[in-house]
C-alpha cells in the first residue's frame, strides 16, 4: 500500500509518465494544500481536478513563497526540471520524493553529470522488479518504496466524456466504419534503440508501412491510428507514415485515454501506453520483427508478443 501524503506538497513534473501519477496522487490523497507545476502543457490536465501551473524559471522564489513540507517529482527524458527541484529541496532541507514510472534507466534519471547522481530522500517505484533493478543500479535500498502506479488506480475508474462518433469527428475520421488499430511507437531512437533493442520506432514503423502497403486487401477492414509520443521526432515519423494510406497519424493534442477507449486493439513495443490500454481493458499486441535484445516488459504479462509477419493473421482472428 502506498504511503499517504499529507501536508503542504509541491508536485513537479515534465513527461506524461510523471505528470499523470502526480496528479492522480493529489486526488487519491485529497490534498488541499498543494501546488502542481510543470514546464510543459498537456491536454490531459483537464481530466484532473487540480490546475497545473506552468513554470520554466524562478524555482527558488516559488519554493520560498509556497513553503512546501514535501517536494514530490516525476522523472523525465527531455527535461531537468525535476532534477533542479530535487537539488533545491536538498539544499533547503525539504523532504523530497520522486516517482519512476518504468523499469528502464532508473538511476540515470537522477544523473546530474557523468556518473554523478543526485537522489531524493525516497524513490517510489512501480513493483518489486523495478525495486530490484534500482538496487542493482546502485540506489540505496532504504530509499526505495514500492508504490505501484497511482495513475493506474485512477484510470480504472475513468470514462470518456464524449461519444465514439464525436471522437472520430474530432480526429477528422467522422465517416469511418473500420476497426481501429492504435499504434503507439515509443521513442526508442532517443535512447539509442537500435543498439539497445535491435531496432527503434523509425525502423519498425518503416517495416509496418511496407507490410500494410503489401497487404492492403487483407487489411481493408482496419484503420491504423498512430499515437506519437510527446518526446518523439514527429517529423521523421510522419515522413515514413506518409507512404501508407491505411495509416493516419493522430493530432498531437489528442486525448490518450479516449484514443485507447475507442480503439479495437492497441499495438506497440515497450510503452506505458500499452499498460494503460490493458488497465482500460483493451487487447494489446507487442509487435517485433525479431526478438528484442532487451525487453523491459519481460515476465510482466502485458499483451501478446507478435512477430511483424503474423499481424495479418492475428487481426483476422480479432475480426
């Protein structure tokens, strides 16, 4: 069971993987004396009851004015805002916790320079496997709390505010009658994916486009909706996808939960999006051209692992 948060809490996050659990914790703990801040703005903020304050500078004055008893951060690929708040918290002797939403690069999320880490007082991880990985990466086990993912608890109760018809209108596909396959390629190229996993989202998407172009007749009942990641090089992805009429890249500001809810199946590699689809109750495919070198989802029982060439048979079975 997660420790209960109380008192005056300042939440700091940038990537969605940290933002959603932090906002879920505010509602779960019914925190009143709270301030969530971020250097990024997302459409999903409106799904939560608490307003998020945008901030990209003036961190110390904000802390001085708010006087938090606890600073709780997410962790991010592309931003160091959480690291800056962790540093300030330690300097000012304010309790500081951080949440890690995945099983990858746990210690690296707290790296401030080559090999030098700046850890908060406590690090919340999603399960025993993540705790074992964190300890193996040199994090003191007394800092580790196995918390589960607060966002998944929140998501189990979530329902969309719009109909499927209005959702399709919103994305520009109002007359479509096809089955919807949502493809969520996580940005593996950001972490040297070809070397680490044997592929990245660009090489895999190129093969997927080739497959759908080659088998247009067999796949005529399906429309592929691509949900890009906020940290993705979207232009590179769009260039590959432009060669296939069966595939449609969703607007950047589309609501992720509605996209999952109205899909018939969700597909990807190692993205948390797949876990969220499982929580909502959608069938999940994890698709690879070959067995990945490393698999962060190993033994997690998330979806069905499918070879790229067997997708057609699997989709026919679903219909």
